[in-house]
C-alpha cells in the first residue's frame, strides 16, 4: 500500500504546474476506471462461461493461507513493477496482472453472494462507489496530506493478517465486527493512497497510481460485500 517505498526519487507531481497536475490526475483516474471495468468484464466472462463455479470450487478446496499468500506475492510484485519500471508496457502488464489476480480471488465471494444473497453485489458496489467518491472528495477539497496514516495502516493490516491466519489455523469465524473494522481500514487506505498519489507520485507513474487506488477500492468492496452477505 505504501507506494513511496522503493519508488525512484523523482519530482512529485505536486511540485509541477497546474496543467501537469491536472493531466496526471486525469490519466490516473481514467486508468482506475479502466481497471474497474476490466475487473467487471473478467467477472462477467467467468460467470457467464460457467468457469466461476470451477474456480470457486478450486479456491475453496485449498487452504485460504495458500490463496492469501499467492495473492500477496502477486500484489507485491505488480506494485513494485508499476512503481519502479520506466517501461510503460511493464507498468501496464503489472496493472493487468493485479486486476486479473483480484478478479480470480473475488470469484468465491461473488459466487456465494450470487447464490445466497441476491442483490448484495449491486448494493455493495453502490456503497463502495459512494464511499470512494466521498473519501476522494475529502482529499481533494481539504488538500490535506494524509501520509501520517501510513504507520497506523501498516499496523492495522499486520493485525488483520494475523487474525486471518489465526482464524484459518484455529477454525474460528472473524464475524461482523472484523468486516466493519476492515471497512474502516480500507477507508483509511483510500485517504492515504489518494493523498499519496496527489502529493508524492512522479508525473510518469499514473499507472502505478491507478493500481494503488484500485487495490484500496477492491479491499473496500470485498468487506462491504462480506458485510452484506453476513446480514442475509
């Protein structure tokens, strides 16, 4: 999540003129929109082709720790390439790989929602969009640098991973309060990432910026959907 870690030290877009900043922001959010649409298109293909059932069964049949570990590795590698590579094809490849990994990891949750909680996907998507728009507006209108959230978010994600690992190993359910806590954590990540993108990213890292924001949006959607499912 911390995009500035390991990133080449180039002039941040915040130090450039208004036109350059506007271009960077437009490119970033267009790529974010493209990533979201690609995610939706992949999910539609998987479900309409019948592949979703096989993928869900395969993922649910193995240890969640294996899935989580693989996802973390893919996410870390994709983020590193998107942030540090000067090659645009490599950056796009990293973003595409991350979107595909997210789409696959989401299949079991979407499959369960579709089967047992009709309407939950649409409701969760609406809440996610509104939440993301609201938090983004906070950053844009206040112009506040939320980088101070970095340490707290890292600590929160470490605690969350420990709890997830413990729930898998010892077989207990994390429950509604965990989902609520993760929604709050995802909201903090959106504030942090949006602020980081606007204040600290180099001008040519709009693909990496889109990847960063997409990861936070996906996290928020995951736990909002989980909360809707748990209520049904």
